[in-house]
C-alpha cells in the first residue's frame, strides 16, 4: 500500500506528531523486491521504519518511509537439541518471544516485552537482562533498497557488537530486512545472572522459561514508562564502555558507581546512574522530560517536539561529561527532516 502525506504519530513511540511525504507498506517480500527493482536508481530519500521505538524524528520526513508488514512464524528445522524458527520482519517482537516461550524453545525469554518489530532486532543487536539477540540469530534475509536484489547474511556477516551491527554501519539505510532465522534450544539453560532475576526466580520456586518471561515483564513494567501511556524510546544513551584505569579511578571517587563486565569483557557503566547523579531524574522542560522511573529514558509528556527532546538530552550529556568526564553516546537514532 502507498499512503501520501501521512501522519507518523502511531509509527513512533515518542508519539511525535510528524508526517511523511509517503509511506509504503509491504505484506509480501515479492512486492518489496518488485518495488525496489522498479524504482532502482531512484534518488528519493528512504527510511525503513519498524515500530519506531528507537527513533527520534526532528520534523516531518521528506521522502518515502518503508514499513514492512511481512508476517509468518514457522518452524524450519527441529533437531534433538535445537530448532530453527523463521519470522517475518513485520511480526511484533514480543509476539515472537511469547510464542517461542510457549513452545518451550529457549533463547529469547530475557528479551520479553521489548517494543518493535522482528526486522529491527538484528539492526541494533537487541539486548536486555544479560542476553543479546546475536546469540540466537542464524541468518537474516534482506532486500537492497537500491535495486531489489536479495541477500542472505550469516550471523558472522551481520557483524554484531554491543547495540551494533553491519546494518548500522557500512550497510546503514541500504537494506530492508524481510526475514530472520533464529536457532533456539530445546534444552533451555536459563540466564539468570543479571540484576535480581535469580532472586525473583527463587521466590517463584520453579525455574522455567515462562517464569523468566513473567519476571522480565513485571520488572520492565515496574521500572520503565510504558510508551503506550507516555511517549519514549527506551534507553536514550548506551551504557558507556571504559578502560580499566578509568573504571578504577571513577570507582575510587564514586564507590557506589555500578560497573559491570559485559559479554565482550568490557567495563560498562550504568548511564542511568550517571544521569541520576547529575540530578536529572524526573526533571522536565516543557513537555520534554527525563523519566522519574529511569533516568536513562527521555519522555514526551504530550506536545514535545523532537528538537525539545534532543536539546534536553544534549544538556544531560553535557552535565554528565562535566561531572564524570564521560561522553554519553546516543542509542536512539535521530532522524533529520532533510
Ligand atoms: C519502552 C522501551 C524499552 C526498550 N527496551 C529496549 C531494550 O531493553 N533493549 C534494546 O536493545 N532496545 C530497547 N528498546 C529500543 C527498541 O525497542 C529496539 O531498538 C527495537 O529493536 C527497535 O525496533 P523497531 O521495530 O521499533 O525499530 P525502529 O525504531 O523502527 O528502527 C530502528 C532502526 O532499525 C532500522 N530498521 C527497522 N526495521 C528494519 C528492517 N526491517 N530492515 C532494515 N532496517 C530496519 C531503522 O531504519 C532504524 O535504523 C526499547 C524501546 C522502548 C520504547
């Protein structure tokens, strides 16, 4: 379907009242291939938009927004130890997680309740509660926006890193991901080392995938503002990675500073803590604010513009730099109007 001059308010979780010149949706991969082939060499500005839960629009988008609505979750292979599940890019991420947990397939349970579509999961290597989606992705199918050619990327070719992949670097804005294959285990080993997961599991008594999902959902609901109620895009900044010397120096000065080791062996600081220490938690400037539940989340109280949220985030970034010497890097992607 093609829509002209359309509001993107329901397509971005900051609930910003902005428009796109054109929105093109695809229910079938073949239609996307045909569209990009027929428009090969076009100079139109394009943006692939999933659930809009990691984007901050600074104004109307003058160009074509591509929105995949490709459905379908299928069991592609079943072995004793693992299964391969394929999912269309347009499936809501949490619907996939729920189904895999219901079937008893392990790997995605810690990633429950993250907004967005399956197609975006490999782009930023979705992660939460000590787990990253890269550990389950078998391969990714994508269509070139410039000529409609189809390419499959193995896990290695995706170039995954912390909230990073080839789709955010060399291939940024070049492909529409249409399908993702996941390798999930039939003999789940639960990942409970993060935060209070183990403690909460002990309270429930039974170690199971569905209980991990339940705990993650409850924790998220209690700690993060719900974008259906209060516009936001989750963590606005990445947790900064620092070398050993910096981590030790900061820890000496601020003994309560949370420093943890990630799966890449890096020292990671809690960006939310740094922001909170600068006094920003719950602060508001007009309709742009820093959440009172989690200082790493910026919110739209109603009529904020993208620019208001960006300006506030820059003030926060500056004060964190002045106090701790740490330059926060944005996790949310800013989309300029032109
Ligand atoms: C309340 C809340 C909590 C969150 N918690 C987490 C969390 O715990 N961990 C985490 O990692 N993230 C989290 N996020 C951020 C966000 O949900 C994820 O980054 C999610 O993967 C984005 O999916 P999306 O479909 O909304 O992508 P969008 O925001 O629409 O797009 C993000 C990027 O991916 C590209 N893209 C999207 N779909 C495709 C596709 N099919 N093909 C090619 N490129 C595509 C876009 O062009 C853009 O560059 C949270 C967000 C919110 C609002």
